[in-house]
C-alpha cells in the first residue's frame, strides 16, 4: 500500500460527506477500499466521486454495458483491483456468467487484432477516415 | 506500411476463399485494408477471420455492445486504425452519436480511476476477491 | 520470481563492485531487490546502474521532480514494484504526502484526457506541430 | 477524425460557456482541437474542463512540474496529440529545452527499468511495502 | 479470482475433450490454471487452444524463439502469470539462463528506445516507410 | 516533431563523434532520424547508443532473434516508428517475409491470451512460481 486505508472514524469532515453520498447513492453501507485510500485527499475524493457518479449514472447506455466497458479498459490496462471490483459490480447489476465469458472473448479478440493491425501498420481506409456529418 | 495491401487479383486461392466468406457474411463487396494486409499469410488470415466471425457473431451480447467493447480496448491500446474502423462499424450497427460520446466518457473515466487505483496500490476488498459459486 | 534474489555472498566479483558503488552513491548499506535479481547478469547490472546513476543524478531537474516522473511512468505501466520503490524514494528525497496526492491526481487526469484524445482521434493543431527553432 | 471539430459558430450555448471560461482562464483566444472535438458532448466538455482546471491549477506542485508529469504519462501511453500539446504548454510555462531533454531521458530510463522489474518479477522489499504512518 | 479453477471432474464433456488434446499434444498430464479458468466457456476454450496450438506449433520459427517473443509481449503488457508460465515453458524448451537474461536486456532496451522515439515524435525515414516489393 | 532533426553540419562535436561510431559500427553512411532527434542531447545520445550497441551486439542470442524481440515490444507499445525501423533492420539481417508473418501471429496470440489471463485473474500455478536453483 502507498497509503493506509482510512476507517470511518479517521475521515475528515469533507471526506465523510463524500462517503455519506456514496452510501446514499449506492444504497449500501459498504464503501470499498479505493475510496478509503483516496480519502487522504478529500478534494480529489470529491471530484472523482462526482465524476464517477455522473458518468456511470443515468444516460443513454445501459448500466450493465457501462460496467462491461469498464472491465474492457481495466483488462487492457492490467489493473487487477479494477477488474475484481467491476466484475463484482457487473454481476450485481445483472450481468450473467455467460455474458462475462463472452465479454472476455471479445476483449481477447480485440487485443489480438489490435496488435495485428499495429504490427502491419495498416493505413486507414478512406471509408473510415472522415468524420460523419454532424 | 510493413506490407503492401493486396488487391483482389493478387490474392492466393486460399486468401480469395476467405475474402469470399467475409463478403458473404457481411453482405457487402467492401473488404477493408486490415484483411488486405493480413492476406500475405493466408493461414493467419483464415484463422483470424474464423475467430472474429465466431466471437463477434451471434451470442448472448448485443452486436452493438460488442463493437463498443472493441472500441474501449482499441482506445486503451491507442490503435488508431482500430478505433476508426470499429467506430464506423458501431455506427453501421446502430450506435448513436450520443451513445458514442457516452462510451468515450466511460472509457476516459475508467482510464482515470484505473491509474488512481494503481498509483495508490489499493488492496482488493475481501468482498471482491473470491470467485462466485459455479 | 523468475530468478532468485542474490545475497551478498552469492555475488560475482563484477556484481559485487556494482553493489559497492550503489552503496557508496546512495550512502546506505541497503540494496533493494531489483538489483539483487539483476545481479544474475553482471553486465546488464553494471550498464543499468551506470545509466540510472547518470540519468537520476545531477542535472537540470530537481531530484524530487525526477522521482515524480518515475512514478508517473510506473503507474501508467502498472508496475507495482516500481511504484512502491519510487514512492519510498520520493518520500526520502522530501516529497510530501500532499505533493504525492496531487501527483496522483495529475497522473489520473492525464490518463483520462489521453484516452479522450485517442478515442476522438483529434488532429494536432498547426500551433503544436512544428519543432521550435533550435 | 471520429467527430468533426466544432468552430465557434457551431457551439451549443452550454459548450460556448465552457469555451468562454477556457479563454478567460488561459488568457488567450486560442482554443485547441481537443476541446473542439469534445464539444459535441457539452456535459462531458464541462466536466472535463472543470477537472482539468482544478487539477492543473493552483496547488502544491509547480505548474511546470505538472506539465512534465503530463508528458511522462502521454509518452508512456503513446498519445501523439497529448505529447505535442503538453510539450507546447510546458515550453510556454518556462520549461527549457535542456529540461525537456532531461525529462525525456528520465521517461526512457523509467520505461526500461519498469520492464526489467516486470520481467524479473521482483518481489517488493519489506522496506517498501508498508504505508507510512498517517 | 474472477472464476473458479475447474478440476477434472468438474469439466463439461466439450471442455474435457480439449483437455485431452492439451495432454496429448504436450505429452504431460499437467494442465495449468489458465485452461482451468477458461474451461468455464468451452467454446472459447476450444477456439483459444486450437489457435495457440497452430501458432505455437510447427512453422518457420524455432519454438524457443516463439517463447521468447511471448515473454517480450507479456513483459510489455505487465502480465505476471504470462511471464511466469512462458518463462517456465522457455526453460523447458531449452532456453538457457544466459539467453533469458539477454532477452530481458533486449526487452528493457526496446522499452526505453520506444519511449524516447515516442517522446521526440520522430518522423519515419523515407527508407523505412515503403512496403517491400512482394 | 517535438525537436528538429539535426543534419550533419548542425551536430555538436560530441554528437558528431557518436554519429561517426554509428556509421563505423553499422558500416553505412545512413543515420536514421531517431539519432538525429536525440542528438539535441549529446549526453543522452552517447549513453543510448552505447547501450544499444552493447545490448544488440554480440551475445548469446542471434541478431535476427533480437530484432524480432524488439518488434514484439514495439507492437505491444504501439510505436509506429519503432516497428517500421526494426522491421527494416530485421529484413536486412535476413529475417524472411514468412518469418515476419509468423512473428506477427505469435505477437497477436500473446496479446490475446495475455488479456484472457488478466481478465480471468488466473493465479500462478505452484509449478511456475519458484525461481530455479541457480
């Protein structure tokens, strides 16, 4: 660990307020270690939580899809904690074991073809290079 | 370019057979540059296409979701060709501009929190560390 | 472990000479595990240590800044050992806890905007594309 | 390009307000392409700008140091646009050519030793594994 | 773990058939954990094994060289399991300790010069930019 | 470009001496752009060239194998210049087109299975976890 994990009594008032909102938003008393480490910097804690809440909250994409996208990024970055926590979150939001295994196949295939494209230095087709009409 | 892009008349019979299946499966005459570069190795071409067809074809995940997962991996790897081609594919399969922009926000947020977790060396919570009952 | 960690009595004479210089340069008897693993290849050990000593030693940048740059690279690569050892080195050179937490925020923000730029395939502005007059 | 670059007359009122703040904060009329691409999603534009402004603004670290950290992350991610734009920003904030070249050496050395550590699977020394007393 | 490791009695008939082929091809009863995790998805298990068998089997490159390439990719991705398993495989196929240490030096040097090239945004020489005559 | 490419008449005496050694070692008058960019920092130029010469020169691995390892790292890092220059170097040292295509397949497969292993968070087998007797 680079920093200790703050328990509830160790939180500053600003960090405590963020934890209260995490608990209210997620409807659970459980606050995972990521937030307990980040709580050493209450300003970063608040900014990060507000951004996560906004991005992962209501929008045009299904929350299950958002969790799968998070996993895809986390696997490609090799972030073990992120994979573990977002796989748990995905399951909690209803992603099935069959969906998880298919997700993993898509991530694997994308990483393979990404490296083939890169190795071959494939030039972008004209059909793909323009931005669409807005 | 590391290798030239093979035009249809330059294809070996084995590569030509794969191109025929790409065209039949995708219901279009257009074959993009990736396959034209990979066609220098017909065995790799056939294996890769069969795998892509299987992974990206029918399954438990929506084809639109699979394209978004592909984009998430490609962005995290920094593969420009892959982003361009799969963004085009996503649009063709019905992903809207609003969905694309939300996808990009989720990818950005995941990359930020991945690096925060990594920098802080956060230990995995007990609640996340066990595999589920199979 | 891929190789064992060599204790002092197991060192070859060439490796021993490098360890002596590490101890003299750092003014401490402690030699961390990285060098004990690399000591299996005394030529690589010597070349790596000479390069690290030159790059991390006196120059135009503050040693504290160099440690923070090291951490930024290590986080982005996801190298846990590197983060742990260079965070310790940064603290030893006087980087404060507040500086470390701000460093982590900058690293997180850079990783987020890097992926947004990559996802959007933003073309480089003319103002940024030329090399300065030398 | 994945999306077009919005010119000033094409901006929505919400995006326009963010551009006004970028111009006021940076004391220049120039708004670079990243923001013109992100402007397709005014909510993401506003959130990202507010975060960048907070993280890169006043704090305990020198603005020049923050730009160098940004470059270190961008190089490790291979983001060409990010390297070009933040190298320009670093120069504008007073980073000298000698500092830039030394920065590049530190980044290179960190990437080399990161991969040596990873290849050797070096276990973390006891001295580095504990969080400091808070 | 994201999923449990399946023991032999827990395998589905389709997964069992793949395990039989792994054992026959490798001439050992030992099946490592990667396949025991992937066995939760017998279709992915079969496709991945068939691809690995084809790519890592007979061809124009020496099997020892293929293992070293695998290690180079795994180190650059930071995949600890992959480094451990392919270092074991390399040793089994006759890669010596001296070759492993030289491999690690080449990987380290490549990662360093890669980042120097990227940081300096070096344009590709005309001599390197064209594909060879096929 | 972040810096200009120095032509021969623009070189400092220290950089000129390194260029002389590059030409003598490689037995060609051609010096590629990487060294012309790095020449802005003669100390880094000399250190990098000496290291590259040592690592890529005589040793226990075939020079062709070393070039392939370089390519594997460069593809995984997505460094276009590095792929282009080392593919050219590999061809010059006798790597055939068939070997290059097989190399690319191995790189692709390694990237795929790396991400599968990472996604599944596979624990290292006991058989792989110990360092060999030295």
